[in-house]
C-alpha cells in the first residue's frame, strides 16, 4: 500500500485508540458509581465496558498492524 495512504490510516487508527481510551475511562467511572450505589444496572454497564475493552483491543491491533506495515515498507510512521 502507498505510504501516504498508510500514514492516513495510521492517523485514523491512532485517533480511534485515543477516543477508545476516553470512552473506557468514562464507562469505568459509570460502572464504579453504579457498583458503589449497589444498583442493578451495574451489570449492563459492566457488559458495555467489556465490549468497549474488546473494541479497544481491536483498535490497538489495527494501529500496530499499520505501524508494522509502514516499518516493513521502510517508512517510519509520522508522529501525529
């Protein structure tokens, strides 16, 4: 794949990882508050947290794959 395209994909992948971290932090706060309050909804919030964690793992794997592809092509990824 062309370097410019890979770099655009990498910027997008890094954005997804950063957004995922914000979503995870927010959901972790929600789960903690619900658990402290002893609310039944904590189970649903925990399930959503697990889904977000799985999605974040995919975002990280995608970012890492693009970085490796750039390295194999002899290109250092641009720092965004």
